[in-house]
C-alpha cells in the first residue's frame, strides 16, 4: 500500500474507535494521544520519500556556507526562498543528515497542530483524520511549505497568548520559506480588514450560490493577467502561479464534503457578536475554497494555511451548539469517513498505475536491512521516473 493511504487508514481507524467511545471523554483523550503518536511516527520516519527529493536532496547536500547565502553570492538555481536556504544551511553546517532535516520540519509542524487540537473538547481523532486527508502531501513531501505553515500556526498560538509583536514577526517570517505564504497573508489581511462585518446565515447561503457560479466562470485569466500587470512580481512566481492554475477540474469527489461543510457550519453556528472575528475568519477561509475550488492544484497550496482552523471550528460548533439535532452532524461525519475511504482507495489505484514506485513507503527503519546509500539511490531513481513518466497524468497525487 502507498504511504499516503497508510497514513489515512491509520488515522481513520482511530477516528472510528473514538466514535465508539462517544460517552467517555477521558477514553477519547487517550485514544487521541495514541492516534497522534501513530500519525506522527509515520510522518517522522519517512526516508528519502516523495518525488521532490529529486531537487531537495541534491540541493541540501551541495549547500554553500551560511555567509555566502547572507551576502547574496549564492546562485540558487532552484529559486528556493532565502528562509529555507538559511534553515537548511544551518542544519547542514551542524552535520544534520537529510533525514534529520526532514524530521525537524515534521516536528515543527506537528507541535502546533498538537497544541491546537488539544483545545478541542471532543472528536480530536476525527479532526486529525480530516487534517491527514486534506494535507497528507504537506506532511510527507512538501518541506518548504510545511515550514511556512508551521510558522503560520505558531503565529496563531502567539496571537492566542496576546503576543501581538511575536505574531506579526512570525507571519512575516513565513514569507521567507514558501511563496504560498504571500497569498495566505494577503487573504488573512483582507479577512481581518473586513472582520467588523457581521456574519450570519445569509452569508453562507451566498457562499453556496457562489460555489455554483465559480464553477461556471473561471478565474484563471483574470488572476494571471492582473499579476502580470504588477511589475514587482518576479517572473518565476508568475510562472509558478500559471502552472498551478493550469491544473483544474470541475467535478471532484471532494465536492460533497465542501458543500456539506458549508451546510454544517451554517446550521450549527450561533453567529453571536462575541465571536464576530472568528465567524468572519472561518467564512473567509471557506470563501477561498469556494472561489478556487476547481483549481485544486493552487487551492491545495493555500488551503494548508487555513484548514486546521476550519477543522477545529467545525467540530467545536457541532459539539457545543445549542441545537440538539445530531442527525446533520452524524450524516456529515459518515460522509467524510466515506470520502476518506474513497481517497485512500483512489490514491492506491493511482499509485498502482504509475511507472515509478516513489509513493510506496520508504522509512528510516529500512536501514536495518539496506544501507542508506542504496535507499537514497533507489528513491532518487524512482523520483526521476516519476517526473519523466507520471507527473503530467498524476499531478493531483503529488501537488
């Protein structure tokens, strides 16, 4: 079985077990601890995994000293962000292996996730399942963006503790680790500027209508043309955006999940004035999903910054709502579990059809039987086959 499906199935099993202990909160907390440890273990033991190693390994192993990056003399042929350059150069200087570097990134991501999910009273395992289903690529493959998202999440934790200056500093820092953070911060700024507007049921009805409209009217030409008119936007960024917008699909299996989420949030939210900013923030996050739905390749980049908050908010309002009607949330839970199974199966079918075997597990545990050099060589060969044979048809797996 491929690594992505294994991760989903493990998280799914714990989510189902958690539901069986619905009346036992302490047991649910213990199950979540086991679930988080299991998922974290799988994420952390990955070893030369994912197609991006074709760039990341050579880059990491041939990095120049830190001072050359700081003074600007380093010619970065990959156009990686300066924050990632400094991060990797520092670890390289300390003789940290490539796997050690990926392990540190995983820990930096999983730490704020654990802190945030511990704030949920019930169904933490379901929240973790949702995160795995939406962000398995981020956890296992996307190193630079994983760092940027981690910093973004730490910024939110600083905001929770009213450390405003630290929060702003961390948000700015995230810009230097992945280009997607720029768009995430622009969206966040717009949401905050409009946060004084009251959100109610009508706003979600509008979202449902907009969801259908944006399936009819594509935004690709409008957005790319607008960016090209800004002279300060580097060409390699514009090229990257165009590439992400080139991958689009109207009919997607996840559509019922998005529509169901809009309905669930609208149905169970109380829209009180006390949490106006929170209501607006979540509405803004869902609005981004609605607007960019068909451009899954681009959306998946932005979604990672906001999806943990949407997951937490959705589960919290469902469990704390004054409405006693449990049927809508139970139906949505069944819908999401069904989609999780479908996603795991689809990923396996797609993996079976690929020429490369890059999506099959490669872990640090294998060095007991095989040398690190042999694993490295094999995985790099598989990554090369992926980009040469599989990428154009299987982009939706490793986006």
